[in-house]
C-alpha cells in the first residue's frame, strides 16, 4: 500500500467552500459510497453461474449426491481450488455456507461456550478481549462487541503497517484471546501483511495459550494491479513458530461470484478443524452442496478464479483510478488517502476533527458515506478523521459526482474548522 | 396416528429364529434404514430446480438484486408461499439459510448468551432444562445436550399423544425454559398435535416467563394420505392464551426440494422476530437470496408446494405400506409399531429389553438401523424397546429385504430374551 504524503492543511476560504457546497446540494444527488458491494456489471461476470444446468450431473467428484444430506466438510473439488489459492492443505480447509462472517461469528460463539484447543475453559467464563487493528472492518468489531468481548483499538502506524510493538504489549495480557485481521488489502486501509509481519504475528509470545488470530482473507485474490501476490502460508508460519493453532483463516467467494450467495471457507490447524467439526456437527447437517457444486463447475480451477478476478479488476481498477485522480486534484495538501493495490476500499484521512462534519454534509447533499468512526471499535475514531470510501458499486459517472461532492464536503468542513480555530485563537488573546 | 394393538409377546422358538437369522446373514446384505433421507427418485422431482436459468431475471418481487448483499429477512415471494402453508403472517416469517436445524441451534445460542424477550437474563447464567417428548428427534436433543442444557425425557402416552399432565408438572419448575416438539408427523412416532393439545400447550401456566416451545414443523406438508390437514395457527393460539412469545416455529424445504440445499423458515411473535433479527444481523449479512429465488420460481405458490408434495407421496406411500404389510405379517403379537399418516418414520416397539440386541443383530447382517436409544435424550431408552425405521431412502426391493431382515432380528432377540428369562425363572426355583 502507498499513501500520499500528508501536508499541513491550508484550508480553502470559507466562502469559496460554502459556494461550492451549495452548488453541490443544488444537484440533488442520490449516491451511495457506503458498502463494499460489487456493481451489477461485476455480478454479470458470473451470469453463467445462474444458468448452469445440473440435473444431468449433480454428483460431486467423490461420488456424493449433492441434492441429499451429508458431507459436512464441503465438496472436495471446491476445497481443492481454494486450497491452492489460500495455500492451505485440503484436509485443513472446509467449504461452508454463504457467509464467512457467520463462520467467524460461530467460531467465537463456540469458543465462548466451549473453549478452544489449548484451553477448554469457555471464554464466556472470563473477561476477555480482542485486538482490533484500526481502522478495520466494522462487522468484525460488531461481533465481539455484541458477544460481550472487549475490543482493543490498535491504530495502524503512519506508514499503514501493523503496530507490532503495541500488539506484543497487549499479548502480555492473558485476557487477550483474539485479534481481528484482514491480511490482504485490508478493509478499509488496503494494507497487506508482509511475510515478516506474518512471521512476527505467529511468533509473538502470548500470555494466553489459546490466543487466536482471525485471519479474514476476504480479498485474497482481489488484486487491482499486475502484482498478484499469493496468500501467505500462515498455517505453515504458525506451525514453524510453535503456535500451530493461532491462525484461523476465513475466505469466501462473496466478491468473486455473488455477494451473500457464494461459498465460505474455513482453514486452520488439524486440532482447530477437528474442534470446529465437533461443534458444527451439532449445529447443522452440512452446507449447501448444490451451490458448492455450481461454484466448482463455474470456477473450474484456481487459474479459473484468477482469470475471473482479472475481469473484476478491469471493472474496478478504473473506479479506483478515478478516486485517486479526483482526490489528488482536489485534496492534495488538505487530506491524505490510501492507494490500495487490491480490495474494495479507499481510506480518506481528513483533517483532524472534521470527518463527522464532512460525512454529515455529504449526507445532506445526497451522498451516503459510512458514518465517521464506523471503522473503529465502538464507532470511536479518536481523531475524527477517517472516512471510508467504497468505490465499487456506483457507475463511473456516479462515482465521479460522489467523490467530487465528497471533496467539496471535506474542504468545507476543513474551512469551517479553520475559521472556528481562528476564532478560538482570537478569543484567547 | 394409529397403532397396532400390542399383544403379550409369544416368542418364536429359538432354533427357528436362529435358522432364519443365519439365512439372513448368508444374503450378505448392505442396506440402510438409518436416516430420514429422500430417495434419488424424490430428489428427481425437483430436477427443474437444478436447471432454472436466472441470468435474465435475478430480481426479487420487491426489486432486490438477489446476487448482491442485503435483505436479511429473505425473499418476500418465498415467505408469502410459506406464510400460507404455515399459517403465519409474512412479517412474522423469515426465509433463511439451508438448514432449519442451524436456526434452532442459533436461537438457543442467542438465548444462552443474551436471554430472550420476557427475560433478558442469559440462559447461560442458569441451570436450565428442556422438555423432550420421547422418542423424539435425536438432533434436537443433541443441540441442548451439547450446549449444557438438561434434557428431560417425557414419554408419549401409550396412545401416542403428548403427556400434557407430565408437561404441566415440569412447567412448574422455573428451570424449564424450552421444549422440543415436532407437531406434525413427529420424528419418529408420527404423532400429530391436535388443536386441543396445541391450545393446552399454549395455555399451560409456566413458572418461567420465558418458556419457549421449539415448534419444529419439519413435516407440515408431508402427508401420506388423502387427509391433508393444514398447519395449526399456533401463533394465534399462543396470543389468544396470553403467551404470544411461547412458540418458535421452524420449517424448511429440505424434504420438499433438496435435503440440505433448500431454504429454512423461522416464524414467531413480533417480539421474537425483532429479537432474532438483532442477533442475526451481527452473525450474517443475510441468507442466500439466489437459492431463495430459485425456490420461489420453482415452487410458485402454496398450491404448487401441495401439488409437489403429492408427487413425493406417490413415491413414499408404497414404502410405508410395504413396511406396514411386512410388520403386520411378521411381528403381529410380538411387537407394535406406528402407522403414520405423514412424515418420514415408523417407530417399531420391540419387546422390552430387546431393541439393542435386535439392532446389533441387524447390523451384523448388513442392515444399518439407527442405534437403539438414539431417539431418547442421552441415548437412553429405559425400556430398550424403540427402533426407528426410516423407509424413504431405499428402493422398494431393498426396503422389503431390510424390513424383512429386521423382523428376523427382532424375533431372534425376542426368542433369546425368552430363553434367558426362562432360565432365570428356572434358576430361581
């Protein structure tokens, strides 16, 4: 991930900003930058998945009738495809239901009620905490918050990398049992964990023997450039570091095929997989194998997935380029932002104390942006600076209008804050 | 449900039974009566569901792109179909994932962690118990057992009806928070709750204000005779009785379309639905709407479901008739069994103390039967008498061989027990 250099903000004069904002409002826009949703054109890439005829051939590679009960691990042909993409051996990789978020939630619930390998004391019996690199994925933080687990905000470093020193310190606390992490093209910063960072994450001493990293590789194959790094062998790194049970790997096809109608994956050590199987066997008779068969037939192979993702990139890359171009032309010297090499988000860091106002201004002008603070535990961005931009869903024209309008809002919020600061300074004299 | 009259067993001579069993073993059978799985021919009835082309029309009735995120309640057109079948208003009926068992599990988990409307003390904080009419569905009992809830065995009365007096007594215990129930064509007894029984179940005073009945209407449309009773308006009965939040209704298309690849439903009071939504919103972004759209297009209407179920009946009824015919000709005077008017199971009640032996004999002869006791909490059938027969999956020829062979095993086990009892009686003199 690269970031534009931050400059000390020199605000546009207030009247000029106000005029621009009034002109924006007059456009009566209705645009949405809130969620990382694929666009209709991206979904069209998987049209063949909607039309596959399976009635002549509904049997899996290992001879299972996908129309009937059975097979809690998921179809082996689909696990094989994602085994290559995620670098996880097939026996340690399950293909599950339509939502990896639900698998993460359920893993936390199973741990709360039963404990995990390495410590069978139910987490529910203790006051536990999760490390939350921030800004991060709001739905991660919502799971632990809703389940009564304390979320610990650990800001990314100014260069966008993980604050491993802070994480190491928190790991000395035996209450710390988990950590949320999107290791590639993170939501929303775009940060990607390097091999060295991953080695450290797997090696760091932890006071809790059952510390787990929820390694949500949601964007493992979602590249935006010619550089297409493979997934790190995080299970291998963890085993080599003597902590084989530390990482829990999640992924899904939600942004490969259909959002919320795809297949999720769960990969982990043999002990963790056995543990998960035990509890999942009580919860369900198994995942939807028909949908898994459709996905295996449609995607065909790991190379099939890679080729398919390049088509997504063709649709997404121009949107990210447009965001970059507009932000650079309008906000250089006023804000900084990420230039992600993959994933679904741009993080815009507005002048300190202005994000809430800018988002409110945008909303009033018909541009829906994720609430300021949403990417932080408990919705609390201490700098009130981070704005998450999701460029994928709008058309290029809509995106241009929305980002340009958002820039008007950021500049007005900045100008207002500058005037306010000047007035305060004057008042102090 | 009707039952054959039980007679005092008069066992076949041991040598004769042994000879029959040896002849059975010599056939080297490999047959399976264990699970209530649809047969391939039943699954073929939904072949069109595998071949639907959706790419030209993937939008739901209310304009949602089913390929994208959103819509936690499920597709309104599918909820409308099941609203009519289950007698539940659409706003109180959600269409969810591929497994109603998972919804039941998750409802128990949410209650354990958060409490329920009427009592927000998490169930996990107390020693709670569920009433388990027995024999019942082993996977129900497995959920509560795995989650640390005490299962209370409440035997059905000799005529196959619920023991409402015993249930009323248990409800005086404030630890009793739940009850498992399959109200139509129960697994495995075939019993159907009458209107009068339902009224009592909804009216009975309960010490716990948050007592819930898990009303698993898995076989609501799975009739085996011309009599096609509709689902009872259990939510209406509960509201009329002043306990609107008592019933939680579950159903699925697993034995309508594809087992484990269908759609589940959850119906309840407005308060319970709001409660469920709150917790489900943390767990998942929503169910697989593409599969729901496929189901709505394929099933079309409540009448479409009814017509489809009559095709299932055409395939299933001859199997149940064959089981009845063989049991009547071979076991009259030795055992009793149910004659269900719907659902998936026949319950065979062998002479007291012989079920385990009969099932073991069957297994050794290549006939897999659900382990004796499996239909009871903790696998404990105090009479060691109940054998669950699932006739749906085998072909008619296989079924004939399997049931006939099972009769050989029941008769041998009975004869062995009689000889043993005679020896004991002789020893006592």
